[in-house]
C-alpha cells in the first residue's frame, strides 16, 4: 500500500501563502513589473489602474 507523503505545518503554511500570493492575476503582473524595475506603491497603483490601498494590500500579500 502506498503511503502519502507527510507535510509538516510549516511547509503547508508556506505552500498556502505561496498559492494565495500567486493566485491573483494582478499580483502576478506586479511581480513581473518588479522583476524588471523598482516602483513605489503609487507608481504601481497608476500603472495597474487600482487604488493605493488596493495596491498596498496586494503588496502586503506578496511580502
């Protein structure tokens, strides 16, 4: 009989955070933008046409 691999709580928490962060298309676009240059919150909010508080939230999830 095959025994499924075990994942400890730290690993599952890290995996859940990664899935949450990468599960939003805007966050993926922000990551692509930040991979090529650095931007402030206001600049990113303008680039992606979202409010400052919304962009701050997305950046917090990515942090």
